[in-house]
């Protein structure tokens, strides 16, 4: 016999770049909702992923890694992090096992004073040893005296199922915030944009991937195929040339890689057309940032 009460809550995951936040979200949800690459700042937006059970709905909030903002886009990214602290019912502060500091002391102080349940996850223990892990647990226990310290490996899935049960126990009693058949708060076009951006992060080096934003201008779902037209925006003409490559070869690589991910995500054949346009200094232009989904 099922319980009559229902639990729902926002669970925000924050931490430095490359500690495994998106990998954990994907592991908890059971599919690749957020893109992951070895490059810092892969996650730019706050992405809500939903985990639904008969008597619960867990609203997981994946956020950009904590950085010291250098321009307007990064300010917006850090605003997503701050916003996620405000509406959280449970907060997860995630760190890699070899970390011994945070990038933002003010944020650390804010987390220490937070009144909601706090879980400190020590990730990547699969690449550590017992002595270093014990040292990390001891250190972070002294930093966050009221937190529950939990060693995990998001990559291998170690203690992820148990973590999910711990989180569910901490959720407040509440009706569901979203329809139970919904996967995320983001649109289909958002996930297309992210798949294209992931391919760019994987294929190109240095500054180019960070100067890129993607907008899907057309998404037409037919019975057997989805037809998509997307525009890759860069900041300079030289970057446009690098993205396209000799005789369009590099852009073709991006399209092939992204199309495979999009087909896997939607479970359907995809026809993808890509275009490249220059939008000078869009990362510092409030009007363009708003167009690309960044809030000021």
C-alpha cells in the first residue's frame, strides 16, 4: 500500500568547475541530460532535471562551476548559481577528492550559514586512495560542521543510488512542481543547442569554444525524422573561419557528432543543418546575452 503523502523539492548542486556536477545529474536521472566534457565552463546555464517516483518529485538543479567572472556572460552564469541557493530545499556542495579550497570565500560563508539540509559530496574517489580520502573527509568535516559528508564516484556510480535515497528522505512534503512525465524545464531546442556546443568543445581548442553560442532557428518533427536548422554564433571573423575549416570539413565534423547525440537524445532520425554567423563581442552585450538565454 502506497503512502498518501507526496514529497517534492529543489535540490541544487554547486561547486568548482570540473568536479563532476553534470556527471552526477546524468547518473541520478539515468540519461545524458546535461553535456559533459573535460573543459571548464562546459555548463553555462542552470538546468533543471526531474526525477519522478510515485510519491516524490526531485527537481535537480545543475549549475555552472564557480568562477571569478571576467565578462558579462560569466556574471550571468554566477547569478544562476546564486539563484539556485535561494530556492533550494536541499543543497549539495560538490568537491573533487583532491580539492582543498573553494574559488569563492563569500559563497562558502553563505553555504555555511544556510538553514536547509547540506550534503557535501567528495567526488572522484575512484581516482584516490584510502589515506587521501580520509584526509579529505576530515578536512571538509571541519569546514562544514553541520553537513553530511558523503564520498562518491559519479563516474562509476559508487554510492549514487544510496545518495538518491538520502536526498528523497530530506525532501519536504509537497505536491509535484512539474508534470510527472516531464524530463526538464528546458525546451527541445535547448538540448539541440547544447549537443552542438558539446561537439564544438570536443573538436576545437583554446578560446574558440568559449566564444561560441548556438541558437536553433527551426525544429520540425515529422513522423520519421526531425529536421533542424541551427546557427553557431562566434565573436570574430577569424573564429568563423576556424569553425568552418578548410572546405567546410570542420563544420561537417561538428554536425556529424552533434547529430548522433541528438538522435540518441530524441530516439529519432535527425537531419541537421548548421550555419555560422559573427556576432561581435556577444559575451559582453546585454542584449545578445538575453537573446541567448542569460539573465542579468
